[in-house]
């Protein structure tokens, strides 16, 4: 009875558990099938090796190996595993090729033959009220081909950069300073220009005073921000690009419509770069100030709206982002800048 119960458990219970696992996680089928087959083959191997006939011969081989028994087991097991995996791969590849050939043959066999007849409900009538009086073949009027719509999409990628930022001479950078007062008004980006003859470091202490560290008595001069680049897929030139970001964290709960104008397929306007920094700070006792240790989370939307040059309306286009760890990188964390921005009030 024990043998029967064990066989039922191995054949029924384990099969049901395996089926539930594949149904629950179908994305793992391609990865799991080869290892499942390898496990099954090793299980059969173990069963065969447990028989009296095979066990007796394995003991003879072990006696011959002596102290080298572990090396023999390692070599034999590794060789057998490689052989199993090779056979599984060859078998799955051949099965996939055979299935593809059968699928293509079935499509060709069931493909309808063209007779030149057009179904009445698919014909374009000369009048919506009066049906055609001639035969279907004579009343068919070919439709003029419509002009294809050129595809357009956007790509947004962000990376961490260190501030204060060195701006090369005679250069302008665009900065979105994250603060409730700024995000509520939704103004344009903050443009910082360096002199024509010299480089510039931004922000300067006279416009953003460094604050002391939370644990310690030293001033924090360096902080992190984000450098983001917007690129366009497709040939058409687009202008009035609007990307609706959402920011949350602390007292910040707001959307910000980033407006870009224009984006071409090449040249100086083929991409747009801007920076984002967290400008929140708080007022402490005794008229002192400190950093708000709450990161601001920026969410990149899935779509944006653009105007394609030469078209009358606007389009909704996809916004793609890089992948990090097999996931789309749409959520960005912006740490505090540890600065008291003199033109902005405290957040708390």
C-alpha cells in the first residue's frame, strides 16, 4: 500500500501542483519547461539507479574508484546533466520548428481565394439612401488610398547628476525646481545662463544657502538632482509638446505640464534636456532652517500630446522610458537639495 500511495502522490499531487504553478505564472513557462524536463529525467535516473540490478553494479564501480569516488560521481553527474540539457534543447527546437511549419501550411490551406466579388456591406454606395441597381461587380467603386499617418512617439530618460553643476561658458540650462509654490503656478522652466567668457557654477551660495546636515554640524554643499532628456521617434516635426508629470512627497501633490517646442528628427532641435531638483526646506526653531528629509517622487506619464507640423489638430502619442531591472523606469526619486532657496519660502 505504501508503494501505491507514493506513486499516487508523485503522479497526481505533484502534477496538480506543477499545473497550478504554470497557470498562476504563465510568463515562467519558457524558462521553467527545460528545468522541469531535466528534473523529470533525473528523477527517472534516480528511480532506475535504485533498482537492485543497477545498485549492485554501481557498488562495483564505487569499489574500483576507491578514494576517487566523489570525483567519479561529480564527473558522471555533470556529464549526464549536460547530455540531458543538450537533448532537451534539441528536442524543443525541433518541436518549435515543426509547429511553425504546420501553422504556416494551415494558413495557406485555409486562405480564401480572391474571386473579385465584394460583399455588398463592404461596398461604398454612390448614395446612402438608394441602393445600387446594377450587379455587385459593376457597382464596385475602388476607394482612393488615404494618406498614411506618420507615426510619432516620445522617449524620456533621466539620470542622476551632482550639484552644484558646472555650466560651460555661453550656455543655457533649463531647470524645474520642485517646490509647492512653483508647481501650483505651472510656470516655464527656470533658465540659467553662464557668462560668455567664463564657466559658471550653479547654484551659488548667495541664491541657495547651504544647510547643515541633520546629524552633524557641517554644511552640505553637494546634492543630487536629475538630468532628463526628451527625444522623438518618427520623421514629422512636432511642436507644442506637452508632457504631464505628476509629483508627490511631503506637501507636494501636483501635476506639472512640461512644454517643449519644437522637436525635429535631427539637428540642434532633435532632443530637449532639462534638470529637476528638490527645493523643499523647512523652518526650525530659533529662526534656523533645515532640509525636508522627504524625497519627491516624479512619475513620467504613459502618453503626451503633440502638434505635428502641417496637421490641424493634436495627437496623443506614447511616451517610452528606459528599462531598469526588467521594469519601465517611470518613477524617479529626488532627494532634498540641503539648500535654503532665498526666493522660495519654506515648505514646512
